[in-house]
C-alpha cells in the first residue's frame, strides 16, 4: 500500500468510455492503473497484480460486481470501492454486505473517486505498516511471512533473517562479514561460505532466474545488496 508514492489501482468497468476516462484521470493523479472490462478479467488481475485498491463496477456482464466482490473478499483484504449507477439503498447495502469498503455513485467525478481511494488507503495504512512490497515480492515483517506473486514462500529461519536484513535497507551493500555478524551472530572468524550458500538457497526460492537475480544482488568485491527493484 502506498500513500506517499504510487498506488496500484485495479479498475473493473465494462463501459469503455467510463473505463478510459477514469483510467486517464487516476493516472493523472499519480496512480498506476490496470483497467479491465469484466469480472473474470478482474479476478485474474487481482491474483497477478496484487493491487493496493480495487474500483469495481457493480453492473458487469457475466460475473456481476457483487459476486466479484465476494470472491475478492474471500481471498484477501484488498480495499474495494464499488461504482453504482444510482444511490439505491438496496445496491449500496448489498455491495457493502458483499465486502466493499466504500462506494461512489455514477456518473463518477474523478476528484471524488480519488478522495475515496486516498481515504480507504489511509484507513488501512496503520494495519499494513509492516507490509512491504518490492516488485512481485511481499514481506510481512510483523507476521514473518513472505509471498511471491501472492504465493507463500517457505523460507528456513536463516534464509528469512537474511532476507529481512538485506531488504531492510534496499540498495545498501552489506559485506559478508557484516551479514555473518547480524544474521548468524558470528564474530570475526565466521565462515563467509555460510553467507554465499544461504544466498544461493534464498535466490532459488524468490528469484525468477537465480542466475540473474533482481532481489538479492552480488556486488563483486564487496558483498550483497537488496535491489533496488
């Protein structure tokens, strides 16, 4: 979740004119927008993109917005703002009961939607303060859980400690000796091969190509760094 930076918005709207207009407006407000036209596409992009917030039209062809909302809520806690064609109490109540966090009545004023997006992200900000996203990698420091494209990654305790140490200061180079002292708590005579072996195991689990790492990078002659991603 981003408040000071770029937030990722998944927009699900079947009306082409509305979809393109909102995509342009939200992009101008600094969001990174993925716009799709159906509930089926939205559910697929939710799993692939891991958006910070979903803007969901209720009246969709195929799987309607209510069902999409229920499925999204069953799979996670992404904030959902629904778009309704009218301020009908029945639609609003049904959408909120399906799991939506807020709603905006059409025709949508981009500034109103932008304000709702910012507000819903602020409301969850404190709960996600320990959640970090680095590319496709998500690190929950409080829960000690790591996921890659939404799939949990099983890390051994030392691998997890190494990842937490490196990702805590993205871009900073850590020498092998520094990592031995901070992760393994070994003194001056620690074996640097412990670090190299652990890095190899970690890369095999979190990198798409461990031979061309994106997250745990080697700085020749110095050590390792995390990213920048």
